C-alpha cells in the first residue's frame, strides 16, 4: 500500500505502523518538509519534481514497487486528484480519508473518493429502502484535541517552510506561509474564548424569543475543497450574499436568519462587515444574527430549517428532523431527506425529513464509510483489528475477493540505507 499526504500530524505514521503489524507492506510519498517531519520511516519516497511530472512518476513507482492501492487524506488536493486518475488508469485501488460524515467520534474512509465523489453518491432512496433500519452501536469517545491539531499545524508549516529548498517545486493546496499560519492559530484560540463570552446571551435570546422563527445558515471554511470543487459558489462570501438576497425577497417578514461561522475559520475570516452591509441594503437589519461559538445542536433544534453548501452539519439537521437544503453537491442530498424545490420555496414551505429514510441512510453511512476514531485523538478501530477495514472492503474479507491493500507482500521489507528521492 502507498500512502500519499495525510492529515497534519502523526496519524498516517500510526496508521502505517498498525498496518505493518497486520502484515501489510507500506510505502509512503512525502511532498514537503511537513510530511517529512511527521513521517520519518523506512520506504519513504521524497517527491521533489514538478506537479505536471507527478502522474508519470507515480505510475512508474506503482509499477516498480508493485503497489496495489493508494491511500490519501482529502481527495480534492491537486496531487491526490492526479493520483486518483492514475489509479483509475492503472486499475489500482484508491482510498481517501476525510473528516467524519457523522461527528464527533467518526472519521471517513472510502474507495474512489469522498463527499460528492463517494460511491454512495449513486445510491437512490429506492436502493436505501433495501437497507435494514437498525441503530448502530454507539461509538466510543475519541478525545479530539483542538490544541493538538493547532500545534501539529504550526509545526507542519514551520518544517515545510524550512525545507522548501529541498522541495522547490511543491505546490500546496492552501496558503503556505508559516508566519501567517502561526498567527492564525493563535488568533483562533483567542477569538474562541472572546466569541464564546460575547455570544453567550445571543443563544439564549434565539432559544427563548425566536424559537422556530429563524433559519440557520452554516458557513464552511474559506478554503474548503467541498466549496471549490462541489459547488458553483466562488467562495463563502458569494454563498452569504446569495442566501441573504433570497431570504430578503422570499422569507416571511417576521422570520430571522442566523448565520453560524465555522469554528476552524475563526482565525482566518470575519464576515461581520459584509453581513451588516448586505442587511442594510436589503432591509434585513435587525433580522440577521451572526454567531461564532455557540452550541450548534441547540441552534439546530430551535430553527425552522438549515441552509448549507454541502457541510456535514446538514446531516446533523437531518438527525434532528429539521428541513435542510443543500446548495452545492452532497451525497446526502436525496429526495425524502433534503428540500428539493429551490431556495425561494424553502423559506415558506420547507420539505419535511423522512425519519425512516434518514435512519436507513445513516446506517448505510456507518457501515460503509465510517471508522470510530479521530485524527488528533484515539482511533478505536485500530485496536479492534482489521474487522472494520474488512467491512469497508479495504482489506480482503474472503479469499478470491478484490483486496487492494492486502494484496501487498506481508513480508516486512528490508530497511533501506537512505530514503529514495526524486529530483
């Protein structure tokens, strides 16, 4: 198995150690100094070439090392999109980790891609009807840590910046300034406590005075690949303008709009001035509320419905039985689950959620895509052995079945004298 880029931190290193303990041969490609910092092991290939040369280099590596499958984190990253195309051309397995569809205490792992690239994207309500309705086992708590993630991010960017001369052609999927990234995480920690104190009375006001009289719009991270690759919005600001304009035109005059900022974006952006400007120009002043650090499930329970591009928060709304409209592309955007009649009708007549269909969909998600674990916390599925990976068909469940990861040699390879690099 070949690992590409993982989440910032030691998750992929721990994943590789665990796989080797199960008898799976593991290789790794590092693309920058941050990758190198968190994965310093045998059978590592440092790719130092140009982006346009990567597919040819990767195809050659797959052939020479007899790789059966690749695993990455985030299938929309530029290098990973090339890798997915190479995997399809060569008939290799391609698996992608992502944040959990159902949070907390889950992470996602799927073959061929996640979110709007997920194979479940093809499922229909009729197909889901064949899935039994049962309550899955409750996941064990994973103990996710904001500060562990923040420290990992700052260390990753620092190492990548210092090692830039050794990886001169690397192109990151986000801004690559270590100073900016460090300041962002410090600012995020400060704002987290500031906004929590500032917003504490706003939530009480919404619950007590505006219960079932507001719609909730949830924002996504400004550089979320799901916005750029799986929607027609230019950015989050475009999403805000579109929704506020529609709300001003079509919502009842006594309804309110609550806009919830994404917690991982608090250090990067603040949309307060934009929202105030739009509210003033559309006559919505006093009816729009912009919040940061409040209890999201409480906001959802007391809302009339939820508007999203394609955030997994939409799944939380469905869990609470709240109408939800998806304005991008998401695997849960199905008739019977989400509103299908357009945003202008959503404000006046949101379509209800089929509880039975949701339970079938949720059970399917957990069975086929979710692992009980966290990238910056405990991964219980690793301690449970290979059973969950067999369930997701990542390893061979029975002799003769397609086994993209288990097809690699179980024999531990000889240790290299030094890591292989491509210039």
